[in-house]
C-alpha cells in the first residue's frame, strides 16, 4: 500500500499540484526521494526524522521511498517537509483519518517539529480551486497572505503535532479569515505625497505627463537636487491599483519570499530601487533556483535606477526585452519560466562625473571629454526606450524655506486618471493602453498636428538637430500633453512643451 498526501508548488507565479507518495518496505533502512528534488528537499531526511521523533512519534527504521509527482517537474525548497512527514506517519497508521483528498499541506519543519514559513503561499492558495482543493494547512506566518484567497479554508498551524491532531480530529485549528475587499481598501494608502516636495514644478509637471502616458523618464541633476525624492512619489500619482493588479503583484512578492507575516496584500504600486552593483540575474530574475528579479518585483509599479551610468552595461541591456514585452522569460534545461514585468522605468543621473556641471553654486572640474564619456555609458538602445528627459536643478533658498506645501498627489492623480481614460477609449481596438506604446503607423493616425505645430516641429528638427528617434518620442509626449489638456488635435504649445523634455537630444552637455 502507498500513502498519499497532497501538496503544491509554483512554476513562475502559477501553482500546480504535487502528490507526495510514500512506500515503506523491507530491506536495509534508507530514505530516498525521487521526482526531481533539489538539494533542499534531499536534505529533508534529517529534518523530518528529528521533527517526527521530537513530536513523540516513532520514525520507521525501514526502507522509505518518497515520490513527488509529477516526476518530470523539478521541485524546489523545503516546503515539502510537512507533507512528507505526514505521508510517513500515515503509512505508519498514526493518522486516523487518511482521506485528505481535498486538503493541501505545506511547511518547512525545524528539528523540534515547529513549522517555519514558506515562499509562494498566496499563488498556491489562489490556485487550489483549479486543483479541486478546498482546505490549505500551512505555517501560521503565511496565513495572512493565503487568507485573501476566496472560498478556500486556511488553517494556520505552528507544529507538526498540531497538524496530526487536526487530522485526527483531536484539535480544531482556527480558520484564518479576511475580507479581500476590506484588506485591499485598508492597505491602498500611501505614506508619502507629492506635496512633500518643495519647488521643482517643471519636474512635477514632467512626471505627471509620464504617469499619464506610461512614458519612461530620465532625471538629470546635481546631487541633492531631489531626484530620488521625486521618483519615490511617482507611484502616488499613478492610477489606483485594481484588485487584479494587486493580486498579481502580491503573488510575485510571495514567490520571492518578501511578504511580511502581517502583510497579506500589496495594494499600493510597488517602488523598487536596486543598487547599481546589482547583477543581471538579480535584476531580471533567474539564478540556480530561479526567482523573480527586481523588474518583476516592480510589476504594476515603478523601477527606479539611480546613478544610471554606474550600472554595468550588460545589466542594462537585458532590460530591453521586458521593457518592450512586459514580461521576462528565463530558459533553463528543465523548463522555461515567465515572470510579468510591466513597469515604468525612472532613471536618475548626474550631468557629469563630479555631478556639478549644471549647479550654479558648485564649480565643475570635468573636461568635455570626461562628460561625453560619462554620458556615453548609457547605450543608445536603452535611451531609445526613455521618452522624457527632465532637468532637476538644485533648489534655491526661497523654495527650501517656503512654508507653502505643493499640490497633493490625489489632485494630480485625478488628472492622470482622466488622461488615461481618454487613451483607453481611443486605443480599445489597437491592443495598447498608453501613448508610450504607439508605433509608427499609429503615430500617423492618432498624432494629428495643427499647422503651427507642424511648422514648429520642422524648425526643431532643423535648428536643434532632433533625430528621427527623438521625433517619434516628441509626438508621443505631445499626444499625452494634449490628452491632459482634453483636446484631440496637437497644437504648437503642446509640441513646444514636449521638445523641452528632450534635453539630451538638444545636446546641452556637448
């Protein structure tokens, strides 16, 4: 006879069912796990043996064979400790009610039998209905995030003995309950606001345009000018997260093991700011045991790259595909994993190596060659994907000491939502959502200029040396400015403002 306990695991951000099968027979004592287990699972023998003994159960001195089915998918992590232990105890007759076909068990065991938290509890809980499962037994630390899955009974447990007593109906585990809508509403509040920023009205306007049209942004200014502060507040003016977006984002953070025990749901748009020493695998995802990278953790939010020229070129280049496609595919010998990565890119940099080229208060000692070399660290293909360049000057004394607060994020967000609704309606048959996603054929159709606007754009090409690449960017940004102005035809002042957001193309540092 073979005992079966049902469990689950995650591929990418989607859950699948795993059946833990145990056979205990004669022969020399041994413990063998098959079904493509990784090192953490292979090492579970000693953890499980100690946990069973320290929970006052006997561990069989026989030949034990564990199969993790389906056998052709690689299994990772220590979360199978609990179902393996239960499968062994079931075979030994410790479990009085072995019919557990509607229940999934997950949890890492410590040597004393306590349950430790796992990764991926939320995507597994959300996927249980597709597996025809109704109950989920897991470590107490993961119960908050799993409880947002509707129509699933979540049973938090602290020890192996508690789970055994629950199965044998000697003890009742308290079901973890939470209202998805109430949790979403409670956590959809930002702790920062745009009214914290003094001055920088031109930059705020540029970020509002970027948020409205889904445009990527490059902030250029000396140290201390407020680039990071402005970038951190960009998520507060983006449209509110939908419940679907919230679940998508929370699933990714759950798989990465970044959800705190008291945080069941991410309801505000994420803001990720990796250090410039980050590796390409950490940025886009992957590794020996593949996990989501920073671009996926920023899904539905903002990815902020401070000190952009200091990032390794190969690290920046691997972002080109996910910026275009909104997802990243990681190929391995055994399988291919796809993680979502729809984010707004906000980058920041100094105007020169010392940082003070445009600073009126500090003298710059960089030569023109050093400045050009510094700027050339940003590759053309990556710069192609950034629509707006914003100059961020150092604040003067009047702005720093002013008591008047700026416009709150809520008011800016109302205008952003209005512009986004116009785009949603306009492109509902095109398969795109934002002006930033317009291609050449769509630019001709949707970016109609008045006569003065056409003349101004021609003049900019002749006098400022605007490239064909920058021409398309200017049209996209002008289209967004026009949407914020609640108009259909792009006028000359829209074009003029869009040109002002292309400082690198205007060769200000050459």
